[in-house]
C-alpha cells in the first residue's frame, strides 16, 4: 500500500473502519465528510468538513499527493426526495471524480451496492454480468446505479483507474444502520416477517468489507488492467436464511424472535398505500417516512445472494470468517 489515502465519507460506518485500517498499516489518511468527527482527528487523521454534493473547489487540493481515494459517502435511505439522493450520490460522485483528476490521483475505489441490479426478483448466485434493471422502485438504488456507471466509465488506461465494489448488507461493530434498525423495530414491536421466511441472502461483515476495499486498491496499484473499470460483488460468501439470521441477532440481544408475518402481496399493497400517504403529506410540508416501501418489501421477501468468484480471482479477496463465526465475535458481549 502507498503512504497517503483519502477516504470520502470517513465519518460513516464503512469509511471510519477503512480509515482505521489504513492507519493500522502505517498510512497517512485524510477524511472528507459532511460532519465533524473528533474521534478521527484524535487518531491523527486529517479531517476536512465538506459536502461533496456541492462541488469540489473547497477540498480537491486535499487529495494532492494521495496514492488513492476511497469513495464511501452516500445517502442511504429507503425513502426521501429525489433531489437529495441525486445530489449526494450522483453529483457527489461526479465531484469526487473531478477532484481526483484535478489533484492527479490515479486510483479510485467506489463503494457501490448490490441494489443497483435489484429488480424485485430472486437473485440467486448471479454475477456481475446481471444487467441493471429498466425500472427502480426507489431513488437510492437508482442513483447508486447511475453513480456506479459514471465511476466505471471514468476508468481510463494511463489515467484515473476505477473499481466499484458492491458489498451486501454490511454489519458488525460500529454499524449505524442495519442491525440498529432491526433491534429498534423489534423493541418497538414493529418487526414483521415478510413472506414465508424462506429467502436466502448475502451479508458482509465490516472486517471483510474493509478487506475488499484494500484488495481493490492494491489491485489498481499492481495490476490495474485486471480490475480497472469493473464492478465486483462482495460478501462473506456464506448465504444465510434472512429471517433465521435476524432471529439470531435478536437472540444475541436478549429479544424474542420474530413472531408475526405478512404475506408478500399484503405487504406490497400496504407499502404502496403508505408511500402514497407520505407523498401527499410532503406536498403540504410534512415529512413522514412510510413504515414500509415497495423496495424494502421486495428486499425482505426475495432471495439475493451473489457470486464473488470474480472478486476472488481479480482482487485476491477472501472472506476471513463464516457468518456464524462473525455472529459469535460481534455479539459476544451481548450474548
């Protein structure tokens, strides 16, 4: 690895873990985030506060001398207005690409998402040849897909080399989204199984997610033609029954297993109505997130696990543990 890296979104779950891993390797790290993160500064990370969705004039010079950039920042949500998603995910990514070019950075690893190919169907063991859907049911996957495509098109031999990673359902110590949401809904009595509970999914422990990013950057440094301009699915390579995994998390946190369920068609109809109510409320100036969205229902009711053979072959990525092992280590104290 080189000596200096920038992490866009260094205050987020993935960005913070990645920044710490780079420090542990003896690298100098600069973090660019919307918020202030004293914890990063205390570790010796150079922190720059900036919103990447509003241009790069204020921060692109911080990338000078960087051996590579990790772009982990994104607006991740099941609901919200299009403009917010577009600014954060698409314009923000364009500005990162422009900043890299201005600063003379030759390597960019982008954190994408498997949701960019989500089409509402079961996706069982598919690889990166699976196409983007013609229609998206949510602005998050729509804008992430656009951002991913722009990152991959930005790859130019002899210039900026790029890779997009698609880690699925990232979790582990420091998680601010996936597991906390499961626990919050369970404690509030609002967690329902969607469908028959037989769907199988991939998950990605944060340690393996970070390792994949480091592998991608190393490949861009040593063999850019092998991975440049490509996207890769990332997971622990150990698909699990979604609802059994959720119940294991609940058990580890002394909570009862999911007891109530909704048929998929009923949940989808309810989501459609809830989305409509939220849109009407937004018109009159009231922001209210629907409890269910069509995208969320489809994610909770279908199987979605992916082949990581290309990540293994091209990036040298190897998961470090099984899901069972990761559950035990992550929730050792809670259990």
